[in-house]
C-alpha cells in the first residue's frame, strides 16, 4: 500500500469515527489544543497566507503535514459532498485543510501514513 491509497482511507476512517477537523478554523483549534495527529493540505490552495499559517502551526506543534491533490478531492475525502444513488459524489465542496484528531481503529493505512517521510 502506498501513500496515495492510504491517505484517503485514513481521512475517511477518521471522519467515520468523528476525529476529523475540516477547514482552517477547526484545524487551527485542533492543532492549538495538541489534539492533532496529522494535517492534510490541498495542493491547489491559492492563498499563500493560508498555507503559511497552517504550515507554521504544524511546525510549532510537531504535526506532520501531507498534501492532497486538490481541494475538491480533499473535500470529497472529508465528506463535504452528497452521494447519489449510484454511489458517486455530487456537489463536492472544496476544503483547503483537514486535521486528523483520531485515527479510529489501527489499520495498515495508518501505519503507512505515520511512516511516510516527505
């Protein structure tokens, strides 16, 4: 299992267990409270101040930062969408940043993400 398949799985499992902070406000609160295990930032985030703030908070609190391909993809992983009858995501809302506060159960994908080096 590689990082590209493990990361969406970790984010989805975390969401299912209620351990996901979505968006800048929730993410900053979780990092400041030392509840964060992992931060996922969208690659296509076009606001340099946003990226700079998230990276600085994560560096100060020793939280690992990983990158997602796009804000829409990250929003879909974080559950910011509607699922139609065919099981496809519709009306996906972009999300610049999510923080994993609780992995849920321990599984192979969590180990892959924890061992990943940038």
